[in-house]
């Protein structure tokens, strides 16, 4: 095994696995997570679908909401969840202990994201079951492999953005949380959680094209709801691929810079900020 | 003699707005392999800052530091492979997980396989006797257990060099004694090659350390074995004077005496007494007692004592280890 591969397995994947283990084990030890992770989001989804039904919206809008609801939770866990959990890790002193090891910080963040995805997947499954069984939403499963490819590319691209945003929490502490909240609503709006972004003016659609989730959501919806194949969605795949290879190194660079700055001014281990 | 930790003119400045605070001021130390090296100093002396630089958590403002032959800034990852740090009073980990599960997590962080981590947990368990709480949730264990767990975490990756920052802080006598025994054992059995320990408990440093540096306000003011340091006050005489707690306000009268090099006061609320530990440059105790009594200070007991490291600190710095900065 080459040194690089050995390093990647032992020093990147192993700590990531360890952190995911903490999240999954801890997250499932107390059953209250079912309320937060599954029941509350289901109520939200149900209310939006009922609103569409009462407005006489087309049937496929239900599918939009279901896919949006299922994917948006990944958005929260990968992008926002990583930063929030990192802030918590810093406040409890866990980050300090982690930084004593030679494991890279992105592996810790990957572990947080993967661990978060476990419960998120359960939430997404619950949302889809609700949509199919209760609201009779219809999906074309023939295009599931393409939808999964687009979904995975979206998550990897989001991971790059999440790395950069996590740095905010290290340097700015509580203010990092506020900055995240500030970005939250515009990004939710532009991602088209509950409606197609094609309803936006063209300029807004271009801006939305820079947000991996907006592109991913649109691609997954078109594959599963409108039975569009790779010939129609190749641009989605290409854009996501480009976002993925652009965002990851940028995110990593920003995070490394922030960590270095944190070591310089002492904020990396300073708590209660 | 192989030097495992070395700092050369290490400076660390913290900036807050226009204000600057010099936490370390040209600190130079050399720690040989195979010893327990103590940094003794009051709170805020710079001990933790120094440890944080040596463990790569903080960058120095100036100067150089080497751990295991590696530069702490340029070769930070190589340093991290061979060290670990355990801080007293810290509670890192995940409360909802058991102690064993937490150690399993840290095993992964240190790059050990699942099986290796399990074996290593058994090894540190033998050393630290974690059995009674290994499968308890971290948020349900006592402070003493927590410190044993922290030490177990610190030993998990077989560090060559272990940094212990106030390892017995907040522990009761029995638990502190156990932790000290383990620390001694780690060096004697060559489980760890070198230990750098910080403490403001003088007795702990005297008991454990082969070499001690006294640090105050970011500066190293003396270095040597405990015996060598004690010899720094060989010409002085140490007395303990026990008085009533209610008389303590008038004790400033001691400053009148030229022979009083310095004194510290320790109060005992339970007994309503206070102990004045005093360094005298000449045998002047009879005159001092007489003056105290003339000032209506009720002297309960007077005993002569051996020189301790606290006296060395008092002699060098002019105040006791536990006294606050003025």
C-alpha cells in the first residue's frame, strides 16, 4: 500500500469514522432525537403539501416538496451542522484534544457530516414514505441511479463549502453562528426547497447555479419527477463536478488559513467567544 | 545526555486591542530524556502558555522550540505524533458515551485500529484501574475518575513525551496521590520517555520532579533539581508561626523587620487559625514574637522547618506561590 493511501486510511478516514461513531452512538442513545429529526420535519412537509393542495397547484409539486424536504436535511447536516458541531467541540475542549493529534481537521468535519447523515437518512426515508404513502407522490425510480449520482456530487460539493464555513465558527465563535443564520434564509430561498427555481428571474437562476444544493435539487427532481436522463441533465452533473473540485480546495485552504490564524492569535483554543 | 524538549528565547505576546500581554518572555529550557521536568509557578505565570506552544496548539511570537528534535512550528505534525497532553480540570469527551466508547473514539483519532485500541484500553486499564467506571457514561463519573480517564486518553497513543498541565488540579488527597504514583511509574517503567509537568502545588513538584524550573510572569527565574533549588535558601531560616485568624490583618507589622526576607500566610477556616511561613536572614525569632505579642497578636505555636520549594519561590520572587498578583 502506498504511503499516501496508508495515510489517507489511517489518518483521514479512521478519525472520520471515529467521529461518525460518536455522532451515531450518541445520537441514538436517547430517543428524543426521533422528535427532532423525524416528527417535526414531517409536520413541516405536511403543512406545505396541504398549502399546495388548497391552492390547486399541479400534482408534481408534492414531489418537489418531498424531494426538497428530504435533501434539505442533508444540507443542514453537511453545511451548517459541521460548523455548529465544531463550535460545540471547541467550547467543550474536544477540539483542543483533537488538534493535539496529527489527524487533519477536515477528517473530523467529515466524521461529523457522515455521523449526521445517518440520522438525516432516517429523516429523509420518513419524508419519502410520508410522501408516497400518505400524499401519493409519484417518482420514476428508473432514473434513481442518476439521481443518486447527482445527490452524491451535491454532498461532496457541499462538504467543500462546509469546510470554509466551519472556519467561521473557530475564529468568530458565537458570531460565526450568527453569520451562518444570516446566510441561511437567502440560501434556502435560492435553493428552491419547496418550489422550482425555474420560476425565478434568469439572474437569480444564475446565482442559484453557484449553490450546489440548488443545482442538485433541480437535477434530482428532474430525474425522479420528469424522467429526464443524462442527455438532459449532463450540464447539472458537469456543474456539480466543477463546483466539487473548485469548492473543496478553496474550502480547505480557507479552513487551513483560519486554523493557522487561530494558532497565531490563540483563538483556536480560546473558549466562550 | 539527550535533550528531548528545548526552547530558545521563547516569547509569546497576547494582544487585546491596544494592550499587549507578554505571557512568555525569552524562556529557555532544556529537558533531558528520561526525567520528569517540573514547571512551578503561580496561576498566570505562563506555564500553560508554554505547554500549549510545545504541544503545537499555539504559535510563539518569537524564539524557537523543539520537541523530540522537531521544531514545533515547522514540523508540527511530527511533534504531534510523539506527544500527548493531559490537563487537570478539563473534561474533554462526550458525556453521553461511556468511558470505553470515548477511548475507542480517541483510538481512531490517534490512528489505532479498532482491535489495537481495544488492546490498548486493556493495557491502560491495568495501569490506572479504570474497571469500576469503564462502562459508565462520562457525564456520570466523579472528578477523580475523570482525571484517570483523561490520563488514559493521554497514554492511548504511546506518546514518547507526555505533557501534564496541573494533573491533580481539583482532586482529593487520595486521588491526587494515586495519579502521582502513576506518573512516577510511567517514567520508572519507561512507559513514557519524558514528562513535562506544570503545577502550582509545590509538594507535588518536589515529590515527582527530577528537574524544576520556577517560572513567574513569563520568565524562568531558576532551574535545578529540588535539592539544588533548596540550597538557594541555605543561609536563611524558616519558621512557621501559627496565629488566630482574627489577628491576621495586623500581620503586616512583620515588614518592619529587616531580617524577614518574606512570608506567606495560609488560613485554616475550620480551626480559625492562620499559619505564617517566614524566611529569616538571621536568628531574630525571639524579637519578632515579642513584637507580635506587643501588638496583641496571639501566637499559638512557633516551629522551625526545613526549606521547601515554596520558600525558594518566596525568596526569589518576594511572594508566595498561592498569592495573587498585586
